[in-house]
C-alpha cells in the first residue's frame, strides 16, 4: 500500500446503506419465549447501532478523502470559480457529489465563460472552417 488516498475509496454495498437499524419485536405468545426473543433482539439492535455509528464515521472519513482528492486535482483558478458559487458553503463544500457536479458544470459549461455573441461567432467560424482531407469521403 503506497498510502495514496485513492486506494482506500472502495465502498462496499453495506457501507453505502446508511439507513438506521430497525429494532425487531417478538411475535411469540408464550411470555418466556417472548422475553428471550426480546432480549436477543435488543442485543442484536445494540450491536447494529454500534456498527452503524462506526460505518457513519468511516463514510464521513472516506468522503473527506474523496473531496480532498477532487479538490487537489483542480487548478487554483478553477477552485476559485467553484468557491464563488452562491451555494458553495452550504451545499458543495462538504458534499463530494455536489462538488463533482460543480466541477463538471464549470469544466463543460461553455456558455458561462463566454459572451453569447462570442459563442455564436465561434460556432459560425467553426462551421466555415470545416474542410475535408484529401483521403476523406464526403459521407
């Protein structure tokens, strides 16, 4: 293991399921059986809660690593563009998926970085500059 954060980012399906554990209740009619089942369900529920707390901590730690890796791959100018978004502090900063969406929006958002007339001019220029190579077929 080289210590690279990317190596530790594989989530299992169990880790991705962050739902709260549900406590079961006994349906037994016999009071002794019911008490035994309830005690068993209580112990199982307490273990599931403890595991859930561990899983949530591991999830948050891994999400922090994902955000750090994504952020480190952006140039400083790109980071500034993302930080200038209105919902950066409330939504994007601590959410890896929102950060990925913001990165994609800025990386592929052609319209936000140019004026509309410049976009039209570029499209027309590109249309007229298209040419076929000598060996290239028309269709």
